[in-house]
């Protein structure tokens, strides 16, 4: 099982699938895109925050269903301007555009985005201002039982804006968890000849404990607009009690974005599209309209939103035993069943020889040694059970606390 870090600043591919199955917003009108047609459009993902950092913007193009990935729009001129005539230029770096200097959105100042592609098309956003700063006050993990999911840990985020002007919230999270290889051994088998295996007492102890990180992929939003107070107590993440990611030690970093009503509506429509069971479902929410328009050609299509938002982040840690009995600790990611290999190489032997498969498994790092040095049978196990670095990192994260 492999864990990958997923970048989700709106999730380009997700937006593109929505476009292909539902609709595209043009500069002057919106229309349904038939599932058997394809028309290229630009996708602009831009979130300017009040964090002092190098801000990032992604510009891609829509893709067909059969396409494996998205195409980055290269060679564009990207700039954010404010109402004091400050200009923040972005340069192309890998699959995104990054500001040349660190800067942050400042309360009361107006910002707008300008993008000019290498073929001369110009896109501009509406003018936006920074939303109210409303920090996260607390992240609370609680053991709860849900009707469908059963027992698990519910992670809620709390915040409070006494001015009552925040109201619209979007969340992302990054979770990191500790992995302990259950069948790590101080011994390791190496192939020293065409039909020879040597067992050494020098296996790396750093292969026993690893850490994996995953980022959220859903659109997570909530609003306090219908409440008497602008107070958030919102369930951001639920993890089943038998999920291995909480078996040892678990950490989650939750980021809260305070959005304006228009940005919230944009994300709400995206979320409803994503959860609709069919493109013909009556749940279709209508037009996906952002705040970015093409100014050089009224017929040019564009999808995206320039979001100027205040941000607050907080991280917590907990162990499995902080919430559940140690007797219920979740099983490892792999069954880790011992496999016996008959260490011989004769053709047509009865029972068959496993020597070639054993040699190949060790050389490809698919299996790892448990026992059997010098015997007719070697006991091996899947590499992931004795070497967690086959699918995760053994580098302790800088923020990690035991």
C-alpha cells in the first residue's frame, strides 16, 4: 500500500471532470457541455492569503475523460495588483506560478489578478478584499459512534468571531501518522551469488519506524449564517476506529479559510456537483460561475476563482490509546503472513523448488527475511512488513512530537 501527498488547492483534475460532465462558464454566458464533446478552457486556481509567504497560483487546461492528467499553461505572465499600485509578479516554477517575493493580503486593501497567456489571451478577476481574521480556537478529537460508519474518532474544529462577520468557512487538512513495521528483524538476507544467500546481522533499524502524510481531497465547507452566533463547531474529519492510520500516533494540521459569500457559493456548487450521483441528477446546482473573466475575447472560456482569504492553522496529536482500548488496536496495512520458500534449484523437483523465486524476491526487495539461515527452508514476509521505507518515509517530520 502506497501513500502519496496530494496537492489540493482546489484540485485541478476534480474541477476538470466537473467541467466535462456538467458545464463551462464563458465570459458572457454559461452552457452545458455534452459528454460526447470536448472544448478546451483555461482553469485558474488562485488563493491569496494573509500569510507572509510566496503565494502560489495554478493555471491548467481542461482535459478529456481519457486523459491521464492535466496540462499546465506555460509561459504566462501572472501578476496580482493592489489599489496602492503595488504589483506582485509571479514566475513559473514546475507546475505552478510562484510570487517572486513574499507578501500577504492586508485588511482594507483591494486586490485583483491578471493573467496573460503566451498566445495573448488576457484574463482578469474582480477586485477582492481580505476577509475577517478569525483564528481556530481549538481542534477536538472525540470517540463517537455513527449510524453508518460505526465507532471512530470525530475531529472537530472550533472557532468564534465575536464581530459576526466571518460566517463562511472552508477547510483543508494534512494528516501524518506513525507506522511501525511489525516484522522488522535485525537480520537481513542478501544475494551473494547466482544460487547463494547470505544472512547478515546488520539490518538498518531505521526501516522499522516510518511516517506517512496525506492531504485532504474533498471540498470541506460550512457556514454560520443561519446561527445566532458566528461560532464554529464543525466535524472536519472522521476516522474509523479500525483504520491503521490511528493505530500508533496520529497528527492532523487543519487550515481554516474565511471566505466571502461569493467564494463560499462557488465552492458549495462545486461540492454539490461532486456529490451528485449522476450528471442527469435533479441535484445539479446550475451554473458554476467564478469571478475571473477573459477580457481579450468574449467567447473565451475560463473557470476558476480568485480568493482573497484570511487563514488560520492548528495542529494536534493523539495516540490510539488516548481514545480507545489498547486491545482493539487496528491491524497493520498488510496481513504480513509468513511464507516458506524451499531453498533448492533442481528442475522438476517434488515438491517444487522455490530457490529462483526466493532469489528474485530478495533482489527486487519484494520480500524480507525472518528465519531459516543455512536451512532447506527460508521464512520470508512481504517487504512492507519488515521495511516500512518500501512505501513511506523514515525521516521524522520537523513538527513531530512523541
